[in-house]
């Protein structure tokens, strides 16, 4: 039995530096939905760094969050 994978949704998540609070790194998340599921990792990263350059906080991490449907073929 083969299983197919259909990408349904992609979200770009930026994790920004919120400083140190009570000795722990605070993360300030910014998420962008309605991203083309066909966008490459390099395109997403370049977009994230461009957006981060407009922010007051430093970029810590870029995440790509995908939702996929698994179907029996």
C-alpha cells in the first residue's frame, strides 16, 4: 500500500530575540500564512531575512511549518 502526501498549507515563522527574561531567552514569534506550498526553502529563508531586516528585534530562527494530508493511493 502506497501513501501519498499532499501539501495543504505552509506557514513561515520567524523567531525574534525578545531579550533575556529571568535568565531565559525570550522568543517573540511572527507568523505569516498563505505562503505558496511550492515555495522553495531558499525563497522562504530569503523572504524571512528581508522581513527580519525591517524589525527592531534580531532574527534568531526561521521555521517552515507545513500541513500535509496523507492519502492511500
